[in-house]
DNA sequence: GCCTGAAATTGGAGCGCTCTATTTTGAATT
DNA sequence: AATTCAAAATAGAGCGCTCCAATTTCAGGC
């Protein structure tokens, strides 16, 4: 910077003004500074600028797992909104590990990010307590809900109801739910399934089967369901991955989907759109969630403390190829039409 | 920091020593500093530290598309290796857009990262020229190869040969390649397909069908193949996504996989492992690529300039459920056994 | 020609840290 | 008690920038 100033025959302060394109600079000087900067390959040092400005214009994004495309889309939304407001989004990876998430948050704090978005994070309340005070912080699509922290998520309960309503409208009654474990989202979806069943007048048929959040967890559940005398005609899975696992096992067993069994997932990740799976599912507005997360952060930044903000977005039913009317009780194993079979 | 020093009744310099856990500090003072820091909630300011140290201990990771799980795994490797060497990996998202990638690189340079890993980047030579001089930089799994830049990638040609060898060994001769467009990887895989065919003594049957790099691009190709009098008994697709598209269309047409047609993908992304697809594919060692990328960067950092380093990793055949011996010419549409059919 | 005030420019302090050189401490040696 | 020397602690400059207050420049009006 010193060199640029010298070369352009101006003061360092003027160079600073130009680099921040202040309107207070005459065109003549501005140009000569820019030229000098260009010739010298000068690039402002962000660390120094942040230090002097006492602002970083940066938000930290902690992602639970970079390999999960669901999170990728949420982050896309965060970045877009951050950029619109002149912020840079720095991404750190939690690797599905609370300890590493704590490290990442610590790094963000040392970097003096002005806010943090924790996407799918699995931090405990203790961790949050240490964090929350220092810097605005919003949890996005998180499996846990912390008392004092802002959150952005989808209305999981309503989403589940949509799934059940869709199946009930098709004529299904024996609808089973494959449960996603002990996180908050799973609990909400389970509750939605149950209220949906009751609303459809088939509350006595409620049947929840516990599983994890991974594809493989669905297999045993399907086996058990097929072994019973009155197998369900429809299955609502906690998420797309689970549904994919179920779909496979059903095909193995010679069950046609949706001919013999209908199947609904959750999330609308791109795998559900893979034409070979073509899963009917519940969409989460991932991009909107990302944008809203940043919006929430900015709000916090300007108005300071207050009640925790809770944004709950509307889920949507996406009908694809795995749902249809129930067969008339006649199970025809072997007559497999693929999930997309016309 | 000032406050911490005062509270612990030591100088600022001593606090600095403690925070960098220098061995030159007496246990007594160290403890009292740490206690003071704890009580005050002190956290070193990374920007200030970087400025003073004239080092950032940071590498920038530019990812072409966060929604692609392939890149996610590569980044996992990068982060792991970076952490092992005391570096923090900052991730920025290119959004499949060269212009935004340039911005990201600019940001990295202003942040004074000590090196950059460009994962799947699509920057032009011009862009690279502006960058390469300033900071060490390695291209990972990139669609383009730049003359003066280090690279880490998979031996795409060999990978394609593996695919063809596998199919030929099963007895296939009419093996078609669905091409992935005009990037370097696609060209290499095409070349490998061709040399593999020649090596198997079936060079005259080489048949390359152009497509894009997306699932949907495969559909028309499959339709065309099935319409011809002598349809192929095996297909080798540029990547898993294309293969997924092909798989679906084949199922639509009532073709059994692998009964009537065998199918091989490339990348071994997690979608190929989805049990419902169960794609035979070629693995790229994603984690190793990530680690090696950082290794290359560190090497550059210590030894300065020299010949560009080119790391080419070994691909591996992953046999799953979409390949088998060719049928004896008898096409039996309708007798669909799923891709996993026992 | 002098005064006024807005616009353009500049000097210099300070952001929070590290690092070198220097001073202080305190135990061991004579 | 004086001397030595390593270990422990500190003072102070400086990293590259911004920003405030102060200064200079330059019209226009009298």
C-alpha cells in the first residue's frame, strides 16, 4: 500500500479511500491510484483491513456433512443471501462430529465472524451456551433445538401430515411410518404422521417402526413388514435415504411400487429425483432456508437481543412415481413393474 | 489481551507467549494467564495474529459445486490433511460458474491464504495466469489442465480401460461408450475406452455416443441404442449420473440389467452405492486425492518453484449389481429382474 | 485581493497481536 | 558476598490497514 501511494504520488490514506471506492476522491487521483495498484499487483490485506475496521463482513457457515447434497443446497442459499448483503460466507465442515464442530465454532469466533449459521449441527446446549453470548447464531435444519438460539427449519409436522394426507386420499389405510431416530426433526415428523392418521380417521392403524437415518436401516423394517399377515399398502419414511433403502428391499421381495406398496420420502434431495428412484417425497425449501438464515442473522445484528426467532417454512408434497392407489388386496409378487412403470 | 495481561499482572508479551503455548513460560504464570483469559472470555483475534505473524496458516479450497457429493469427499480429504499440518481449510463455493470462481480466488488472495486447492474448477488459463504467480495452487479433479499449475487427479484413461476389460472379460463385445462432453476427463475416459477395446481385440466395434455430464443426457442415447438392429450388450458411461439415467431408461424399455445389458459408471459416488441402483463403477480415490492435494501444496510452499507436479492416482473397478455375462442373444423384455435381482 | 466554505487530501494514531532485543530474576558457583 | 549465566519476563516497534481531525485547495462572492 505504501508503494502504491508512492507510485501514485498520493498519501496512504488516499489509497485507502480509493480501494474502498469512496466518492470523495477526484477522478484524476482515483485513476492514477488504480493504475499504480494494477502495475504493482497490489491487493488489500483483508486481515489488516478487518483489524482496522473492527468489522469482518463475514459470516461463518458450519455444515454438518459436506457430502450430503441436502446441506449443499442450504449453503447455496446462505451464500447467495450473504453476498447480497456484502458478506462473505466462510464454510467449515463439522464432519458429523460434535467435537469438530466445537473446534470450527471456535475458529469462527477467533476469526470474528459477525454471525454464524449452523447447518444441521449437533452441538449440545453446553456448547451453545459458550457460543451464543458472543456472536449471533442461527441453527438451520438442525436436529436439535436450543432454547436461546434462533432457528430456521421446515414444518416437519405439517410435512408428515401432507404425506399421510396424500396416501389417505389415494385410498390407503394401512400406512406405516419408518422413524428416523431421536432427533427433533424425527419427533416432529412422527407426530405429524400420527395426527395425519387421526385426521384421516385411521388413528387406530398408527404403526411406527424405529430405524436410523440411513438407507441401510430401512432393510430390516421392510423385512418385518412383509413377513406379517397384513402388510401395509403404504410406507412413509423419515427421509429420502431411508425411502431409497425401503424401495430396494421391496423390489428384492418382488413387490411392485407403487402397484403393491406406495412409498413417500422426505427432503426432496436430488436422489429422490433420480429417475430410477423417482420418489414421491416432501420438499424442504432448502434455498429459502439458507436465505432466511442469513436474514435472521442480520436482524439479530441490527436489533440486538430479544426473543429467539423461530422461522418455520412450509413443506410441499412432490408427487413422483412411488405412490398410487392401493391394489385390491391381491398381492402379485413377480409382476414387477418398476417404480416408473406406466 | 491488554485486560488479560492486567488481570494476570503480567505483560502483554507474556500473554502472547502463553496463548502460543511457548515452553518458555513458568507454570505459575501460565496458569494465572489462562485463568484470567478464561474469566474474561478472551479469545485471540486471528486477523491480528495473522497480521503480526505474517502467516495465516490457512489454505483456500474452492469447490465447483457443493451439492455434488463427489466434491464433498475430496474436500474431506483436503481438510484432514490440512489439519494434520496445522492448517485451516477455508471453503468457498464456485457455484459451477467461472466468474464466481474468480471472485472466490480473489477473496482467498486477499485473505493471504498460503495455498489454494481448486476442486473441479473451471477457470481459464487467463484466470490462472493472474493467480498462479502469487500463491501456490493445485487443481484437483479438474476438467481442465493448465500448463503451469500442479494437478492431482485420477488416471481417467486407465479407469476407462478397467471398465472395458471387466466387460470384455465377462464376454461382452458390443460395448458402447456414453461420452461426457468436452472436458479433459471425458477425453481421457474416451481414449481409455478406445484403447481398451483395441486391447480386447474388438477395436472395430468402438462406438462412442456423445452426451453431457448429466443424468438426463443419457436418455436419448439409450433410446437410439435400443432402436438399432444390433443393440449393445454393455454400456460404459462417463459417470455415475449418466449411468443412473441409462439404467432408468433401460428399465422403462423392459431391458434387464445386467441380464440383457450390463452397465458401468464412473466415480463411485454414493449414489452408485445406493442399493437400488447398485452400479458397477470405477472408483476415484477421493479422500486420497484431497490429502495429496494438500501434500502437493506444502511441497510447493517449501521448495518454491520448479516443474509442475502431476499426481495421477489409480482408479479401481468396483463390481456391483449392474454387470454380468451377456445373454445369448435372446432378448427377453418383460422378464425384468431388478438390478439386484438374485 | 480577501474571506468563506465546501471538496479533496493528508498526517498520524490505533486496531490486537508477535517478535526481537533487552532487562530482570534467581539459583548455582566461586 | 560477588560473579555468572540460563531462564523468565518485558518494552516497544511494527504488521497493513482505516478513520478522525486537521490541512490544503479552489471556487465563488464581496
